[in-house]
C-alpha cells in the first residue's frame, strides 16, 4: 500500500506551525522546505511547503492561501498512555487555541486534536453497557479528559 501523508493547508503559517508541532511532539523534525519561485502565485522566496515528521508520522504543511481553513470535520487523535500525557498535550495545544468538549482542542492554527487516553475505548465499550454509559456521560461533561474521573464514574454502582 502506498504511504499516506496528511497535508495541512495554511494561509502563511505552515513553517511556523510545523516548528511548533515539532517542539510539542518527541522525535519530530522538519525534513524539507520548498519555496515559491517567480511562477507564483505568491512572492518568490516565501514558503510553499514544509515536510515534517511527528514521532515518525510524515505530514506536509502547505501555505496555499486564505481560501481554506480547518474545521472539526478532521482532527488528529493523540492516544495518550496516562494523565500526564493528556495534561502535557492539552496544555501545549490549547495555548492560544480553544478548548472543546470531550478531549477536543483546537490549536492556535485552528487544527483540531483529540487528546484522549488509550483506555477510553475500553471504558466506552465492553459487555457492561451501563458501565460504558456512565463513563460516556462523564466524558460528555468534560473538556480535558480526566482518566480517574472517567473510571470513577464508570465504576459507580
């Protein structure tokens, strides 16, 4: 199967955003930057694309102009191992951005992220549907996910 590389459309902030994301995620780097030339449509020498990796996953940021902006129709899920990871990514990505419900956060560039524990699937599914419903109800009342509160709600009798 061919490799799939998400392309993220920015107006002019592609390089700035890639640098920010690389500072947030471990084992991340910028691999290549291309620039507009005289063929345009932007001034020659301005950044066109930025190829970068976030912990091994490749992305491309493109400075395509103001015609398109991000919305919640697409988001990037961060599967967090524990509350410390949730707290870290939530703090970094919400700075200058916007907190949303159920572990969703929009960063300062408008890109939506889901900051969720790897245990959320286990809590929201399984044979005990009442337990799952209690966990889901608790999650719907949260912005940043609190694993201990989710588990406590799920385990209420």
